[in-house]
C-alpha cells in the first residue's frame, strides 16, 4: 500500500521553474493524504509562483497517478501565504505604510500610457545613480510586461529563492551595478500573467518585502503604464520619496500622463517632475540635428500646468534602442552619448530634489 512517504518522494520530481527546487522542499504542499485508491494534496503557492499553478497541479496529478494503487487524485488550492489580511494593504484597502528594511529612498517611474520609454528611463536612471557610487535596487513592477531583464542582459538568469513557505526570500540578480527583481525572471519567456488585482498586490508586496535588497540608497520601481492596481498597491504599501512621470511630446501621451500625475498627487505621493522622452530624432550621421517627430513642448506644458519641474528631455538615438535590446543600458555602453548624458543629468536633478535629499 502506498504511504505518505512514498507519495512525498514521488512529488519531489515536481519542480519550481524559477528556483529548480521541488514543491516539497519549498513547503508549497501543506498536506499530503494517502488513502488508496485516493490521494489528496493541498497546494499553497506564494504570490510569485501563482502563474505556475496549473502546470504544477498537472505534474502533481501525474506523479501521484504513477503510484501503483492510486487512481484518484484530488488537489486543493490554498490561499497564497503572502496575501495580506483584509484592510492591510489589500486590494482597494487603506493601509499603514511600511518601510523596506535597508532601503533609504523609493522612487517610482510611471507613465500614463505604454510605449513612451518608461522602462528605458527607469533602467538608465538606476544605472546612472549606481555610477555615482550609490547602492541601487531596481524593482520591475510591470508584472504583465516585464522587460527590464532584457534591458539589463539577464533574461536567462534565475534568482535564487531561499527558505520555504511564507518565509521564502528572493535574492535579486546583480547587473550593471544594480540589484534587480522582476516577474520576467520567474516565468517562461512566452508565458502570460493572467491575474486579478489581489494577486498582483501580493506579488508586488513580496518583491518589496521578501526580496533581500540589503542596504540600498535607492530603490527604483518601474511601474506598468496607467493608473491601476500596481500604482495603488505601491502607494498603499511603502513610503516613497516621489515619482517621476514619463511622457512623449505628443498630445495622446500628455492626456494619459496628466491622469497618472493627478493620481499620485491625490494619493499624496510627491511628484518629482516630468521626463519628456523621444523629444527629437537625432540621425547617427548628423548628431548636431534633431527632428521633432512627436511634436514640440509637450513635456514642458505638462510640467507647467502641474506645477512640477521638467527634469530632462531625452532625444531619440538609435543606440538607445540597439544597446537596450542587447542588454546594455546606454549610460554604460556609450557614456559620452547625448542620451547617456541626459540620463546622468536626470540622476543629478533627482539628487538635488528636496524630498530625495532629506
């Protein structure tokens, strides 16, 4: 007759795709009951592993059905251990802000719409601060479209996960002098993340509080576009030094950026200023020229009407895109380029801001 020990041994073959450790070792199986011909398992996944739920459940079923006298497998799904209680930083709930151990300043990078270069700004800002001698972390909170692993050249890396169950901790990946955590490091390249708000809130909180950030002068948070769950979760979880709003000069981008900027003001998050990206195309063979493909003055208009500074205007240079695709942020690969110097100036502007200096 099959025993619990035999079932546990079989289930050791079911592995987390991120850490490569078994679900038994990680403590994701809260109970295993064997009463031939039936076997029952309670699967309780932490927030970052929820996207693997269906795959793991199927593997558990297959492993147990291979046992000689098991023909019926029941898999119950438990609540993620990192989900906060109702009313404590939960979805749509008021919360008491909790600082991150070892992290001095949290700066978010946000945009009203996608495709404006927000992640490029976040990556190069983090790298520019690191080049100035600061200890910098970078949290990719764009759970549905995590691109930062590609931009830092670590898309093939897997972060180490230590501990088990609710006590698990993620060790960030180091690249370009920056410690980074991203959902893109924990799922397959083409795997979609299909989550509702509470699950999104859970993984963002886990990245904030269960990653081993160590001592960091700055934690840069790359938010997804829009004014949704991720922005709300961050603002309700951790005290922030402020947020940078990224826009392009064109009218459609400005309209969405206004909404995002107003949302942060409404939540009493300091708006550090506006970054106008894609200000003008600079031909590689004519670096002295610039062509405003998306209009002129949009970033300054948004800054003026919102009463915040226009921090920098970032040109469109082909090496920014080319080097980013190769995992080489422009501030590292071409520090003397126009764009790299602009990002370096952005870092200086933020360092001089009152709420960041205090």
